[in-house]
C-alpha cells in the first residue's frame, strides 16, 4: 500500500513537469518520500512488536517451568504481571 502511494505521488510529480510546475513537482516528491518514510517506520515498529511478543512467549515457557517451586514462584508472578500489563 505504501509503495503504491509512493509510486502514485512520483508519477504525479513527473506528469506535473519539473520545468513548468516546479513547486508542485517538488512538493509531490517531498510528500512521496515522507509517505515512504512513515510506512517504513510503521513497518519497523510492527516487526519489533512481533519479535518482542515471541520473546515474551518463549520466556514464559521457561518461567512456567520454574513456577512449581516455592522459591521461584515469585519470578513467575513477576513475568505474569509484566505480560498482562
């Protein structure tokens, strides 16, 4: 979706003509790159959230193994509270 918007804005800039409508063309190119940057940032945040969720789930299996003992039950409750927040 982001690449389609990026391509449409660049296509509009090339159709506007760089020599005849310089301000319009430059503003469309700037808008295209801002849009592309916004979609890249959103994608990076999404990937980071997915990786973090997989790490928390994998660590949960390890903490659940330690939850059966009286001495390590507090670490399980800390993990549970941190995950559900």
